[in-house]
């Protein structure tokens, strides 16, 4: 399917682009934001499933599919913050795109799911005093649907639950810019904690299907 609006810029970086597939409706529509996977270092918004887009838009739900900065050039938390920014941007543009700001969902596979969790399970990033109107918007999600994803990127925790070399996955070493000898350093532990959904789920978290 061809996007209704393609390569819409939601930020200043060349990777800050989103495609919109708008449902045909006289009333503001819910929105599902798709965040692609790829180990935080590859992938593209064009990989959104066409069946997903078709079935959602035919059901009256608009779809957005975003790109984000890759870990090879921009380490943690860049791509995670991009997910937050995209949600806030789409809320800021809700009137222009006929979206219901109170019915936003998001999800994706692998890294895309992790980025979704970071946005949806941590506190709202709305900064009401910010000069940027996008940053004044809520980052809250009303639901999350992710697949083949990870609830923790804590290399120390992964080592305790998965045998073998999974704890030193090269994608995570690149994302956090750490070596295995640095896993106990304060900087590494802070990044592991911040990025991992398991540490941030509360009773107020949005309904989540994984």
C-alpha cells in the first residue's frame, strides 16, 4: 500500500521520518505506530506488514511507520528517544491528520518492541514548559502490541536466564558502547536499567500484548 503521507519529518535527523496510512473516516481515528526491528542497527519503516496496514485501516485505525537513528552512529538512548518523539509529534499533528489523541497504540518486533516498551511503560515525557510544542505533548500509549521482542536489555540479567553467549550480543554491545569487562560499571548498569521494560512496568501501564 502507498502511504497517504510519506517521509514526514518528525525531527531534525535524516532518520526522523514517518509514513502515514490514514483510515478513511469523518471522525478522528485511533492510531497504531509501527516501530521496525533490526537490532537497533538496521531496518526501515517500509517493512511494515501490508496486511497489518490494510486490516487496521479498513477497521478505521490509521497506521504510522517510523524510522529511527541507528546505534552505529547514535548509541543509547537515541533510538529509544526517537520513539517517544514520534508519538509526541503525531499527537501534535493529530488535528492535521484526523487522529484521536486519546487512542494511540504502538508496537513492533524485536528492537521495535523494546523501543515501544520504553515509550509506553516509563513515565509520560510531556514537558509543559518546553518551547518546542511537540515536547509539550503526551508520550502515553493506550495499548501496546509487540512480537518477538525483549523485556530486558540488561546484559547481567540475561546472563542469569539464558545460557551461552546471548548476554554479550554484539547488537547490545554496540547499542550501549560497552565491553563485557564494563558490565558492572555504573554507566552500563544505568543504561541496562533504563532500557529494560521489566524495570518500569506499573499498575498504570497500558494494556500490553506480547
